[in-house]
C-alpha cells in the first residue's frame, strides 16, 4: 500500500522551515544552514557538479631555437600532469566522451634582446591559428652587458572543442636572427570547464 503526504511546509521542532514550497519553487533549509546531501544531486537527470578534467600542464625540457620569421610549433615534452593521458607530440587531443568548452593558456619566453615587440604566440586548433597574443613582458638579462633580455608572450582563450580536436602552441619572432626559448618559462596548460 502506498501513501501520499500533502504539505507545503516541513518544520523542525523549533518551528524553523526545513522544506518549503511556494509556487514551483522548493526551498530546502534557510540562510546559514548546512545542508548535507547523501547520494547524487541531479539536475533534470544529469549529475550536478563535476571536475575540471581532462586537464594538462606541460613545459619544455630544453631550449628550442626559433628561426626568424617562421611560425614554429613549440616543443613541449615535460609533462607535469596529464589527467587523461591526452597530451603527446606537443599536442593535447580531446579524448572520447570529453567534448566541451576548454580554457587554454600558453606562455613562451624568448631571448628577445632589444626586439621585444617582435615575438608572438598563437594557439592553434587542428593546425589552424585561432588566437594570437603578445604581452611584451620584458626583463633584463644581467649576464648580457648590452642590456639584452628575455621577453614573455602569453595567450589564453576558451574554445569549444569536439572529440579528436587537437590544440598546440606556436611561436613567431622576426628579430632578424634566431631566438632561443628560455625553457624554464615556457608552458602550455588547459582544462575542461564544468558546464
């Protein structure tokens, strides 16, 4: 036998509303209350919450030479973490079942000497340039008497990626000669956004 209990308010022993319904809105608890939910909280059948994964953070193992006036894929072989084992050969590839919006960030520091306005960084999706950035952050190399220095270019963006899409980082400079990267300051990272 089943029973139906029809109420619009449930109160605790002190007369405080625990559950209240007004129209189509159900309020559980009150301001300042702690509400513990045992089990899975769902929104129209889908679990609420989640994690920002897949996620990756990679860097350079050694300096890379970037030729003059050549957009060059950045070599990134030091993996600090890669939650889905989806980063390989300088690229992150969206794994099966993980399509969605991703936040991506890249930074590359090159030996810019005095040409710090001539370095650019680009995130490419499936080999095509989408977002380019150049922040012109320069600091002097104290070991170079002429006052040369290093320049960091940064780029970030949110992309809507499909399964199998890959993203990579590209660096460009037109200083008139080769530029070497400062590997301790070269990174690429990203994570899936909880929607």
